[in-house]
C-alpha cells in the first residue's frame, strides 16, 4: 500500500448531514466481518469514503454508501462514540443494536 501525502486543501465530507472539513481521512477496520475490512472514513461521522488520488495526493473524496448520514431509527439517547466509553464487559444497550451507525459509533477517533 502506498503512503498518501498531505492534501494541500482541506477535504470536505461528501455525506449530507455531516459535510465537515478535515485534513486527512481516518482509517477504520471492521472486525465484525471475516475477512476484516479496512477502509477510509470521515473522521467526524465515520462514514465510508472512496478516496481519489493523483500523484499520491488526495484530490477528491466520494461517498461509497447512501449519500446521507443516517440517524438512529429511535434518536440516540446517548451520544456518538458512546460504545467506546463503556466497559467491554458491559452489555451493548438494545437501542444501539438496531442503530445503523453502530460500527461508526464504536470506531475510536485518533
């Protein structure tokens, strides 16, 4: 794999509902699937990104999924990243199990 050089301009999340700016995408690994899948993601909403490069520089980011940041069917009673703050021995709350953003919620921001 090649190393992506710093992008000169700030990138913007292409997902409606986020659209936040960032310098470089996060790298997430979905360990709930076999084989594990690693992908680039927006560091704010943790949604999967398609990275377009030219001469080892990021020139564009695109959506790879539904182009809107999904909300939990029953509004999240906690906060984004909640699952990172609880002990691994603690059971996952039922409302988190049906949330479409459960993978992004468990991803640690670095």
